[in-house]
C-alpha cells in the first residue's frame, strides 16, 4: 500500500492475525503516525461484524483517553471492506521483548514502567474505561522508559448498559493474563486490569508467568484455584515488599485486591525508592559469561544459565567459613565459581573441591532425607553460587531435569574415584580381568571390609 486514506505509507511496522500496522507520514502535520489497518473478510460475515465492532470501539474509546502513558488516537475510519486507525507512533520497544529470563529489564526499570501503567489504568477507569487485555504486546515503551498502553479494542465502557452493549464480548483477553473473574465470565470492573498488570509485573521480574501449564484447561484451573509462588522464591535478590504487592494484585477475592491503579502505584513507589537506580544489566551479563565458561555448565543452554542466575544467590565467602555442617537439615546446594572448599567427615578431610565443582548436591538429590553427613568449609576467598531447592523446583522443567542430570553425572564420577581408591587398598580380586581365578575361594567381606547397606 502506498497510501491509507490521507496518510502516505513509509513502511510496515508489524503484522498480526487481524491487523497490519504501518508507519505513515501525516500530510496535515509534521509528525509520523502509526496506522493500523483491518480488512474485513468476505468469507465470514459474523467475524467481519465482530471485527468492525471491536475496531469502532477502539477508535471511540481511545479518542476519549488523554494520558501520557496511553497511546493517543487521532482518527478512526471505517470503510466497507476495511478500516484504519491513525494513532501516536511510539518509537521504542514492546514489553514482550523483555519477558524472557535472558532479556529481563533491570528491576528498578520494570517497577517504574508498571508504576506508570497503574496510574494510566487508574486514569482510564475514571473515564469509565477498562482495558480487558493488558499483556506485554499491548504495552510499548518509548524513550525514558515511558510506557504507552495500546489496543483498547477490547475495552469495556463501564458507562454503557452491559445488556445492550454489543461490544461486550465474554471471554476476550489473553488467557495467561486473564483474571479469575474474566475467565469465569463474571461482570468486570477495573480490578481485572490490575490483576493482569500484576501478572505482567511478575513476568517482568522473574521471566516466567505466575501460573503455567501444558494446556489451556489446566492453566485456567490453576488461575482460578491455585496461589502464585512468591517472587522472592524465584528470584531471591528481589525486595521482600514485592511479595505483598503481587499477592494483593493477584488476589482471587475481589474485595482483597487493589481497589484502583493509584493504590497499586503507591505501594510500588514505596518499593521503587528502596532500590538503587543502577543498571544491573552489565553485572548480569558478566556473571552469565563467567558461568558460561565454567565446565559444570557446558551442557546447559544459554536460557537455562540465565534461569540459574535468577534463582541463585551470588555469594562471596571469606576463608574458613562453613557452607554446610554435618547434622544440619536443608536442601540447598551450590557451585564453586572460584576458590576452593574442603569436605570433611567427623573432623577428617575427605577431599578438596575447586572451581566448577558442586557442593551439597547429595542432600538435594536424595529423595527423602535432608540431613547433612559432611561438612564443607572454604579454604580461601570463594565465590559460591548458592541454589535453593525450592526455588529451583519452580523453574522450568528443562532446567530442573538438566541440573539433576549434571549433578548425578558428577556424583557418579566422584563415586568411581572413591571406588578406585578403595580398590587400590583392597585384597586381590577373586576373579581377575582375564577370567582366571586368583587368591583362592571367595570370602565374604574381603577387600576393605566395606559393606553396602540399604538406604
């Protein structure tokens, strides 16, 4: 297309299932605009009518909203075969680009963006509008981390009679971000948008959704019936105050959820000002590269190493500090990034471990017992990547399986080394490698007198 109405097309910006967005020059001003075009299908009249209604709704609603963090709409035109919407062009990125574990925004930036979105939704609600489809793809971010909420096509005008409003379509929205009441088809108010915003904040901070499943039916069940994990369980370096904010935003009981966006923004501001506005990205990248070079992580995918960084605590430990003590009961383990650790039992040294070696993995791998049977003490300044078993369990299935497999391989390798040492001090074997007998008849308990006992 060379022109859309009066607008001259510069280039295509993006294409979705129902619409294409173009960057255009506006001949009546010096600005560039984004023009969203929808073509009405001739094969399905019902779908065309629905799309026409949604489009008219977006134009009508968006033109009423005047807020710096909501995409402005300049013109909405509906023709017989197509319709287009001329709106503010946001030269930036979509939040969808920063929901992966390896591409998360620094914490203070994520909180600042959601703070502004909460205030924008509060302003929309005071105009009688709720969005109903808050998700990463519908929030663009311009320079200075200014979010712009877009796509009010599914918005609900609270001032209309719901029984007669044909744009009120039950079940709209993106399932992973939908509130329990939206999934159930209950009447909606502004609290549904705050729930979706809570899901988005959870994802921006942790790189995963609060509720996950392999199919939509299970996902719907979990959204309605289960509680989301604490974000600090998934990412221990997050401020504890975020747990309470997200718990309230994701509250299933409407009476206990945030009443409005301003209330949620107020709590976010209290946490935001506790955080140093320093860019953690360089630090994260440096740590990723360091783990990528460790032999322990050779078989890990890049995305899995980023996941490890999110659930682990990076500890700098002085010499002669006990990481693990005999008799303790816990399930954490860790990887030595640099330095060395001595493992002992009953005050007798067993071995020394260096960089890339796991520490404390036996209690983690044991199916039932958390008791420690050895002590681990640092011998020099040591960088230790500490991983909590509960946090790891909330990570992706791929990471959990990879970690268990690598730890088991290490454990077996160590066991084989111990077997070699034990064999070197044992009696001659009854059966030699060539199959000939040596050393007389078999005697139970020969060798080192080692005896296997059931677990």
